[in-house]
């Protein structure tokens, strides 16, 4: 199993551009999450999904959109990139909503100039 | 989810036990205590979790006080590779709230 994979690893965007961060998991997990981590800070939850077709907002959803058309994929969309969205983005998955652990991807480092 | 409080940083000598405290005084009865760590800029890695009883696995031990208002993560024989930021999370839901954690430095 590859676990949780994220692409791209790095990206530089100009203000106002849009992009999609890709996240795929091959563990057949129902739950998937997107976090952002600013320098020196902990992770903040952006969006999460409890299954295909179901998504919900986390702590910091503004400026982002998600979709969950399959169990495996949970892309994160930035429509109008702003410097405040410069961050490292982590995707995670979890098999159930109980006490199962979250497995994290390696992250995408995004810079908006 | 209950708020957790951790010291911002700690040092530990290599080979000694590292004891990382966490305060979660407002924890509810259904909330588990989870510990994750993040090495450098990698994705966080699960360590251990528990509800009431003390737990042990191949990585660490988790000691939860009887009133559940605080807990301690114990790395029994710290190595240089244990240098990381350690996060304590109290949660009973789909959402995890990571604070700023404790930056543990293992000193040779």
C-alpha cells in the first residue's frame, strides 16, 4: 500500500491563480481530511469528508473547496489564491469515525506571491 | 473537543525517558486522548491513544490521571530520532484540533 499520496510536492502560485491539490489513499478509508500548517503553528482543519459524496467544513474553510466523488480521492481546490494561503497542506485519512488513527500524506508546500 | 495545554519545548538526554505532559482539564467522558508527533516538516505520525486506562505500545506509554484532566506521554529510551513536535489531542468526533504541541529535543 502506498498509503496517502499528495501531489504536487511544491507549487508557487501568483495571486489570483487557481489550483487543485490532489490527495489519494489506497487503504479504503471512509474519512479524509485536509489541514494547513503555517510556519511554527499546529495543523488547522480546512475540510473533511466522512464518505464519498459527503463533505463538511472544518476550522478554516474560507477560500477553499473540496469534492469527494470516490472513496480514494479528496482534491482541495483554491479558486483565487491569496498570500495568506501560503502554507503546507496535509491530507489525511482514517478508516472509521471512531478511535482509528489518522494517516497523513507527505504534504504540499504552497507559496502564493 | 476539549482544549489541551502543553509546554512549548522540552529537552531530554539520549537514552533517558522523555515525559511529555498534557493538560486537558475540560475533557468530557467520551473524549479520547491522542498523541501524534511531527518530525521536521513531515506529516504527523500517530503514536498512541487512550480513554481511561494507561496504554503501552511499541513506541510509547500513555499515563492518564484518574480524573482524566491530564496525561503524560512517556518515551522510555529517547533517541535522537525522537526529536520532533509532539501533539496531544482530546477528541470524540471526526475533527482533531492540533495545538502548537511540545518541541522535544533529544540531546546526545
